[in-house]
C-alpha cells in the first residue's frame, strides 16, 4: 500500500472510530484516548491528521455536506423529496453521519460554525426549490428561503424523535408524512399528483460503496 | 412561612437551580453539588425532595406537560396554532422548560420514558385535531395521529435550529412559517382564510405567573 493510500485509510479509520465514540458519548465526554484505542492507532498517527478533538469533530460535521446527494429527476421538486429520503436512509446506517448529526443537535463545548451543517442543507434545498420554481412546479408566491429553512428544521426534529422512538427505523416514514402534509401548500396543482413521497425501491445493480 | 409553603418553595428552588445547570451542561456533566450551590440549600433539603439527579430530571421533564396550555378559541385549529406559538414564547424565557427540552432532545445516561415529553404534546395536539375534524375544520381524510406526530417532530427541530441561530429569538417566526406551509394541506378551504399564523399581541391584563 502506497504511503498516500495508507494516509487516507488511517484518516478514515480515525473518523469512523471518532464517530462511534461521539455518537455514544457526545462531544464533551468523548476522549481522544478512547478514539485511539478504538482505531488501534498511535497518538502520533492521530495528530498527523488532526491537531485536536475539535478538528476531528469539524471533519465529521463536514461529512454532512458530502451526504447531501442530489438525485437526478425531471421534476426538481421530486429531487428535493428524494434528497431528504436518501439522507434519512443514510442516517439509519452511516456512523459518521449519525455522529455528525449528534454534534449538530446537541449543546456542548464544541461550537460548529453556525453556517454548517444546517446552512449546507438549507442552501442545497433552496437552490433546488429555485430551479423547481423556475420550472413552474411551485405555487406562485412561495417564499423559497423560508420554505428551505422550514424543511431542514422540520427534518432535524423528525430525526430526533425517530431516534428516540425507533432508533431511526421509522425515519423515512416520518419524512414521507412531512411531505404529504406540506406538498399541497408548496407544489403547483399540476405537479402535485405526479409526486412520490416514499422512496423508490433500490435498484438491484446499485451499489452504495463510499 | 408555614412548613408546607417552605417545602413548595424549596422544591421550586431546586428545580430552577437544576434547570440552569442542566441547560448549561447537559445531564451527564451536571452535578448535584453544583445544583445545591446554586440553590443555596443543604444536601438534606435536596434529598428530602428528590432521591437522585435522575428524579430531578424526571420532574423537569414533567414540567413540559404543564406548559401545554390550550387557549380557548372558537376555531379549534386556531387553538392548535396558538398552543405552539405560546409554547415557543415560553421556551424563550422559562429556564425549566428550556432544560426540559434539552433533556428530551439530547442523548445522555438519563433516559426519560419514551411516552414523555413528546407523547404528552402529541396526545394534546391529536385530541385538538380530532375536535377540529369533528367541526369540519380539516380536509377530509386527514390522518390525525400522523399529522400530530409531524407537527410535534417539526416543532422540535425548529426549536433546535432557532436556538443555534438566534438563541430562540426567531422561534415564533419559524413556527409561523411552519403553519403557513402546512395549513393548505390540513385546513378545509372555508377555514383557511380565517386562521392567524402569528401570535396575537399579549393582553395588558394577562398574567403568566406559574
């Protein structure tokens, strides 16, 4: 394995180990010792990649943005719906994303810049809504920034509640329910019956490797 | 001051002191020593009221339910809107309610029974929606449990986001935005134009003493 590959691999190991520890303990109670033990790496290897616990948390928060995969859809509003459903599915399984959300939701001595990770999601959704609006998919007069903020805020709470009630197993269902409730006040009447509020079944040949 | 009054007063002192400490530090990092120092009471006085830190947290969570004040409104759906707006205002100022929400949202070694505090809010709103439906205020076919869960979940996330962006100063505005978005998919067309999505100005003679 070349030196660069080893570097990428050990960085990923640290992030995954840290994600588990942050997800279990929260930021303040997590220790770099525990992260090292879990990753089975030396302190030198850790500091080579991250100067501090805060730097690891910041890298995890950045993973949030990378998880925002915009699916291609002819109807742009469908892409917004599928973006949230895809994010919900990833939250069920991806330890890095789960930790990133816990870091974003909880108050701790780690203060992520306010523009991440909420702002990343808000901007991504607002851009899509603008395209949807230009294609005539939205009701006239829709306040795009307000709707984008409301969708991201509501999603945040649904995932908190879903975690408590079902360890996020019912999250996609809760996100579908949100869309059923808000679409009549958002989508133009011509588009409304064409929208699907549940996830499409995954294609057999699709692979979700990172 | 009679003995009973003193008891009520010291219980309230403990809850307020604990609320501040939990709100600042979260459950796990909060210590009963710090709560005692803040309340200026002895350990004996504390244990007279609460056998453990967990018992204090449970009492704070119960305060959630007491904050759900249903305003009287001829249009029941207006009462639901006003309930959420009133709760948003209280969250801006009431330390006990703020702590209760932090305990409910964050993962910690304190695990509140899953039926509180979300279930209290869901039940209160679902009951109101049922009355609203009986009065013909809702669109036919509205799934009452699903809508109640979606409103409570969305509110939860809006308050998390509002806390991060503005220390909850913009929370009532965010709750109004949620209602503007969901009402067209919830209220019957005859009721929709009669609904107010912002809080009425507080009456001069109203007092909110607990």
